[in-house]
C-alpha cells in the first residue's frame, strides 16, 4: 500500500479458523447468517467458522522501518494451543520477501501483549530467548506492561500461554524496550492512542501519511462480524463492555475518516476501508 511518504505491507504468520462459540460467545448466529453473502467465503468458513489471519504490518517511511505486532512466533511452548505449539513457520522468509531483514527493523510496536502479538519478539538461539530484531527498539505500552507484570507475580501458572516469560521478559532484560504512554508519538506521522478493553493497556497506532491515513488497531476489532454488532466482544477481552465501546468508536471513526483499517486478524484483502451498509459496518477493499 503506497501512501506517498509511507508504505505498508502485511506479513502473514498463519491463517486459522476459530469457532464462533470459542471466539465470540455472545454473537447471534442468525444475524451473522443474514450477512453470509459478504462474509463467506472470505471471512466465514461453513456455518460458524471464523477465519482469522495472524499477521504483522510492516510500515516503511524515510525515517523508520516499523513492525506492528509480531504474531505467534516459532519454537514457543504453547501446549494449550496446539496450532501455536513449537511452530516452524516461514515468517522471517516472508519478511525478507518484502525486502526487509530482521536487522533492518528499527521499531517493533506491540498493540498489546497477548501471545499472538509478541511471538516473534524473540527467537530461540543456543537455548535462550533473544530479541529477533537486534537493532530495534520495542515499544510497549507502560500501562500494559504494568498490568502483566502484576499478573506475573500471581501464582496462576504460565502467563499468556508462557509468552510473558519467553517473548516479553527477554526484551525487557536486554534493555531493548521503551515503555511508553498510551498517547506516545513516534514522529509527526505516527502516534499511539488508547484502545482499552481487550486488554487494560491496549493501544492503536495512527499513521497520517501524504496520501492517506491508516489505523493499526490490533485486537480492538477481531473479526468483521463485529461490525454487525460491536457489542460482541471476544472471549479474550478483559473488560467486554469497555472493549465494545472502544470497538464501536474505532469502527465509526474509520467510516467517517475514510482511513485504511488495519486489524491484526482480518483475513481476505490485505488492505480495507470500513463502510456503512444499512446498520452494519463492513470492510471493503
């Protein structure tokens, strides 16, 4: 996607199908079925399979090469998620196909710190987890880190499927992380904004380029069916009501602004805008 003084590419780690009950337990099947015409087969598999892409966005400007969210990762111990467990995926090869090596990345920005957004923060070398992107500064929301650091002190077993220990802590220990405010500005084109609800310290990244705007919204919107009813929060939202408020605001802002909409899990076209169709907000290429 060429925005003049910035380009955006999507780097896919994997594509998987989640059942409706598992991902969006309060969603209404009948209402979704009424929109099957535009949902299937791009976003909907069968009657209740929600197709999710797990991808990063690669932003290149004349100042920075930025990776937004780092997906699932390889070699991670995720026994509770068999499709994530000890993966050997070609993510870094796909990054190279986009013209970027790991050492070319200046900034890794995580919208939040769930396991499928931090996996490629680190890779296994000689039995140790080390930062994958050796020159990068990793931008973590300070409020997000404080929340998970407090949770890590509780005796609840592996935090976020173990990703806190293998994909966040090694970056902190290496001194490669910058803990930033929810409204942190990277430069005059790029800035964060709060998007709480899915996690307490979740953020979005806004890009204002010469030829258009884009909003990188992580999991504030998981799947296009949430445009049918933004109140359908995911099973993994820490505060479902707050997540729904954030989701509705982001969807309406995307329609009103005409910005490119960049969620972390929409399958189908690489780049979409959001449009109103009756009382529904849906993606269009």
